[in-house]
C-alpha cells in the first residue's frame, strides 16, 4: 500500500462512518423544523397557499360562482459550506490510519452542532418576513404582550394565541403547540411544567397541558424567554434542507500536490429559513 492509496481508503471508510454518526446526532432544532431540500443554489420560494374558496349556493340556473386562492411566500437560498484539513505523509504512514479513525465521527458531530447553532440563530434573531414585520410581532399575534414565567396561565395564553391564528383567507387554524423551548436557565421549569409525573394535590392544581408539550432545552437560546412551536406537519414555520440527493456532510480526500500528504475536504450544502409565523409563539419572560 502506498500513500496514493490513502485518499480512496479514507473516502470509503470516512463516509461510511460519517453518515451514521451524523444521522445519530440529535440537534434540537429538528424537533420543529420541517425538512425541505433544494434543487440548486438559486433562491427558492416557499409559498403559503390559501384555502379553497368557501362553497356557495348554486344559482337557480345552475350557475357556479368563481373563487380565487390566495398565495404568499418567503424566499430561502441554499448555502455551500466546508473546510479542508491536511494530513502529512509522515503522519499517515506512522499512524497507519489509527489516529484518524475517529475523524468522520468528529466531523459529523461538528456539522450537527453547527447546523443547530445556525438554526437557533435564525429563531432568536426574529427575522423579518416578506410582509415587512419580524416573525414574532404584535401584529402577527404571536408575541406575548408582557413577559411571564412558565406557568399554566402564560402557556395557556400562548396556546390560545396559536389557536386563533387564521389562514390567508381568514379561516381559523386551531393550531396547538407541541414544543416548549427554552434556554438552560428555564429548562428545569419547562420540564417540570410539561411532566406527567407531577401529582397535583387538588383538582384546581391539575395541569391540562402536562404530557402534551415536549420540553426542548438548548444553550443557543439566550436569556429567560421561551417559545411554543407547532408540529411542522401541522404548519411549516421553520424549514431546513440540503441539496437534493444529499443528507448531510460529505468527505472528499485527495493527494496533496504541492506538499506530501492528503487533503481532506468536508462539504455541506445547507440552509434554514423562516417561512411562516403562525406556528410559533414567543414570551420574553421577566
């Protein structure tokens, strides 16, 4: 075996290990982001299609009245990301690949962690949507009027706000939160509130939301504020995706030309975006 064989060996071994390790990682953002892959790197439009027109009585002459379907949308662009690392010829020969066997796992975990930070940065930045308003905005009906701690009253207010959201044509969506997301400081409170193990001492203390919300804690969420998120299957609020045909990062080794060794290139085509506001609610907490 020569050093020229190393790129092939690295590529075969690395990608076989990288993908399972990457898929086994559990970035918290995936709990409420919907996956939507991209055909290319051009801006992609994610349309919000309105409702089918309300049925109306047919006229005496059998005349059907025409209707229209509303449409709105957001634009998201896929990005290309990557890094290159160099392994010297001496290191490869002396180690016989032993020290590099965990490279794919490290790369997979780094990419999953990076994705998570990018996704949460989008959420906490409160991005501006195509209507000119930030995602969490009083006009969108998804921002608490005053900060409140996590309790039955405040979470119920958030659920009520989500239920009252309407479609583009004004129909009630009746959305319910599925996720209660917080930063580290409020995660214990979130778990306690959502736990089914809490035994109330009186009927008045019963928490009707216990067991209906998944607590999600992430250090990428700053401060005491908390979020309610609907199931992505009910309404896509945030999306993430890759280039079609890919499911994460790819490692491509190649021999070094100007130096003795092997270059290892990691490539990941990834994007996140906010495509709606009605499936999310934010309370800044005091």
